[in-house]
């Protein structure tokens, strides 16, 4: 008799004293010894069995010394013979066992072979089961048998047993038969009351309460149990595949799926891969590989179907979306005259393969590849096993496709039509309300999103004289190009005397004189059109005269931009400089916004023009997670002034690295009254709402070109920050901020100015304050002793 103890039984604590007894079987034999059964086939054998058992009373009374199993193994084997018929020993996975201990003392041949193939290091343990759980299970059995209070704790037991020979793990569900056991209380067992049972039902995880009510060894168990195992590897594999596919996609997903399918097909070296194809152009005979972890494709991105696949596979996979199995790839190679696919399969040592196409909701097709290095190991018969799995693949492909589209949508939102994180919650609310509404009314309209009573903060750093600088760059490039054209014509005159050369030189020179006097709108287009129509055909002729003139014309052409076909040196320098300033300032303020959002959540939007401008809106309606206070507005205004100063420093320090020297002029617009902003559905952006608030937008558009009242001097000038306001209390507030930054040696002299009346706007004033520039290499600037702290400043404002 084989006896296996899978747990350290003496150390296993239970409320039961485990006694092995075969009383229940003895009683069956005893029944057939009665004279009433003298004609029954079992009668004579029962008489002999009872006699043998009566000679060993502990077999009936029970014993705790498990070594007696070996001592009486011959009799016990005989007793269990009816429960373990020889005809089923190679089919059933069964063992005689002691419940809760998993000490087994009789196995079917199939069970023995399974354990033998599991390897020497295998421990026979229940999956996801703790020792305390076993104690509580024993207690619930006592409640059911002694106190007639069944507790529903029916939870299936599972064993994961490796198959070393196959290189896979098999999964088994356990069924217990408890017909051959009985339980009795000892004198030390406490009486269990209704209140005790209710307490236990509310405290499954409290093992101490269970041990208090059911002390260790307080009940006696007599008997044994039967344990039947059922191979559920296919079911477990399908469940595991579902878990792999419905989980978050990661770099290990294909590997997990491969392990699952290796178990499913019992092929240790089975390979799995996949490709995602865009099949929108399948009618034209080619597909695009979008993503791939393929065992068929290397780095192919565009595949011409009839060059790679045979007609049968094209029709089955890409047109009819049906699975295909190639059970012998060498035969496939012969049938297709060694097409690319067959050669790739042979190269990869794939001898049989299943190809499963799964269509997604868009024009994508996912091709799952399951491959074996042996012919006919994958075939049309075992392909049928996948029938229960293919719907899972299809559902997963649909979900992954939707998730990917969501990712694309999120990417578009982030980089193209982003909604600022501070207000995203409001859009989610509106979207949810709309989705709920259309269930009741299909004509429901999505609500308008408005934030009321918000305070605006506007700022800009404008590249001063950008239009003049751009025009000057265009002028210099045109001068260079026209002079070069004249030079080509002069050299042509030396080699070939034609009146047309002189006439063309005259006309080019006329254009050059016009450019020298200044360019006007349309001049650049007309000059370039003239060169293209009149000059370049002549240049083609000049190139034919001799090699020297060919070289001169080529030198002219090499001076042109390859895309624009114009001289593009000065403009390129100018545009590179503008881009560099814009990128640097935009990146700087975006980073500083992290600090600003920490003050109080607020809406922020930034634009690149010839410089950088931005809007901020702060108020209670912007957020539902924090209570608004005017203190936050004061802090944000001070942050804006401080950040404007720092951006001035960034722009000034950048000048020395620019190809075209450019300066910025800074402006802050103060608006004390709250207003409303509304999301314009057609423009996909926020705008101020209401006729009165439109005045604020008008000021924003016109203020940077304004002059100081009674002069021709522009308000905004390099080296100074202009703060525009309309109410004296705003001036008082900002003068305190300025005083604070003066104490930090950041701002200098202050001017109080009146601004000329603008169209539709009058009465505006400004504070203009000098910026004290600091070199970026300066390690520390000695600041004036601060006469006021930031906390005192904000307290004073409140």
C-alpha cells in the first residue's frame, strides 16, 4: 500500500482528533452476513470479511497511529477493493484520504502515475488555501453534523500538478465523498449556542474566535474519505486565456497567452504570435502591418498579398475571416511553388500552424498565429478545440481596438484639442448627463458649459518689432536673389551677345531698386513670379552654352532653398529665432504652471504668436474640490508678475544665442470684476460670455498697440513690464506687489501712465515698471533687504 502524507500531519492543528476507521464499510459487510441475504452473491464473501475484520478490532474502533495503515495494509486493501475496482484504476483519479490532512493511503493507478510525473520536488497542496481555512472548514463540518446547522462554505478545491514529461501544468478539481466518516463531541467540547453561531458567522477571518468555540482536539473524527480528481486543464486554460486577454495589455501578454496555449494543446515548445493589419485597402491587394509580435513577419510593414500569401489564404483570412490550418508546411511550400510565406515558415522551423483572423470594429484585422515545429501536431482536428476560445479572442480584439481608439482620442485631445485638466471634470459631468438623457429622450441636446463668476488674468510677452524684422529679412533675401540673377545674366552676355540679356537685366534691376526703397504687400509674389516665368527659362538656355556658365547657374540655384526655391537665409534666421524664443518661453510658463495650479486650481490656456500670450481664469465654479477665497486671486496675481519678470530674464539671456537679435515687451491686463466664460462648441474653445464682458476681449486685442496718452510712444517697450488697469484699487494692489519684487532687486523704477483712448474703450491707465536684468551666469545677486514678507503682503491685501 502506498501512503503519502502531503502535510506535516502531527503539526496540523484541527478541532478534530483524527481516527482512521473502516466501521462504515464493516457495517455494510455485516449487513450481508444476515441469513436474509444467504442467497445474495455477497453473503459468503461478507462472512469471510467480517471474520477477518473482527480479528483486528482497531479497524472498526479507529486508530490514531498511522503506522498501523502499513501494518494492516493487506486487510485495508481488501476492504477498499470494492471502492477501487480494478477495471477503473487506469481511468479514475481517486484516493482514500483523511479529510483536512490530505494523508492518502490508497491510490488508483492513474493517480499514482500523475504524482510520479509531477517530479520529486512537487508538494501536493491545495491552491490558494491557508491552514487556518482548513481549521474553519472542520468547524463548519462539526456545525452541520453535531448541531444540525449547515453553513454554506462549499468552495471547490484545486490542485495544480506539473506534468514533467509534457512540460506543462495540469489543473484538477477535487470532489470529496464523506459517506464513510462520523464525528462525536468529547467531554471537553463547549456547548455551542445560537449566539455563538451568529458570532462565528460574522467573524470568518478571526481564527481565535473559532478556536475558542471549537478548541483543538475537542471532537473525535472516525472514518476516512474518498477524494476524486477531475482534469479541468482545458477549462482552466480557457479561463486563464480570458484573464490574459481582458487584462491590461503589456509586454508579457503574448508570453502568458503562449504558456496558456502550450497547456491547452500539451505542446511544450508551441509558439504564439500576432499581427494587427489595416485591411482597408485589401481590395487593392495590399495590407498594412500596424503592430506586430509575429512569428511570420520580421520587419514588414506593407505587404502585397499575392506576393506573400497564396490565393486560398488571402480569400480565407482577409476576405472571409476564416481560420486556416497548415498541418504540413513542407507540403504547403510545394503547393505554392515556394511563396514567401512558405519560405518564412520553413526558415522559422514551423512545420504546422493555425492562423486565426479576428476582425475588430474598425478596419483592423488581428491575425493570431499558433505554431509547432512538428508536422501534423497542429491539424484540422485539434483546431476544433479552439471553438470555445475564438469568441474570447474576438471579444478581446474588439475591446483592445476600442481601447486603442480611446488612446488615440486621448492623444488628439492632449496635443491638438486639449481640455485643461482643471475643467475636465465639468466636461465629464456634461457627457454623463447627456448619455443618461438620451436613454429617455433621443432628441436630448448636450448642455452648454459655462463657468460663472471667474476672475481673468491675461498676459503676453510680445516680440517687439517682429513685423519690421520679418520685412527686413524678406527684403535682404530678395536683394541677394536679384543681385545673383543679374550676375548670371552679365556672365551670359560675355559669352553670347543677345539683346534679351540686357533687357532682362534692366527689368531685374528695376525690381531691385524697388526692393531697396522698401517692399510692399504683393512685391515678393510678383518678383518670384517674374523670375519663374521670365528668367529661369533663359537660365536653362544659358546652361547649354558651356560648362562655365552651367556652373554659374548651378551656383545661383544652390543658393535657393530646396523646397521654396527662393533665397531663404535671413528669413530662416529670423524664423528660427522667433521659434526659439517662443519655445523657450512656452516651455518655461508651462513648467511654472505646476506651481500656479498648486495655489488654486484654475483654467489656463497659452498661445504662441510672435511671442507668447496666455489666459487664466480663477473662481469657485472652476473647481468642485476646493473652496475659493480672494486670497488665492492675490497669490495668483503676484505669481503672474513674478513669472513675467522671470520670463523677461529668460528672453534677455537668450538674445546672445539667437541668429537674429530680438527683444520682448511684456504686458499684464488687470480686470477686477468677475465674468463668465463659455465653451464655444463650434470653435472648440472658451470665450467670455455676455455683452458687458466683451469689452474685456476688445481691450485684450487692442491694448498692446496702444500709446501713452498725448504722445506717440508705445505703451509696451522692451525692458519694462506694462500693467494695464482701470480702477485705482488695482493700482494700489499691484504697487504693493512691485514694492515686494523691488525689495528682491528684480524690478526698478515705476511710471504711472494714462493710455490713449482706444476704439470703444477709454479711461485705461497703466503702471510701467523697469526690469532689472541678471546674467544667467550670475550665481547670486545681492538683494536689498526685504522690507515686507510675502505673508505680510497678502495679509495686507486682505
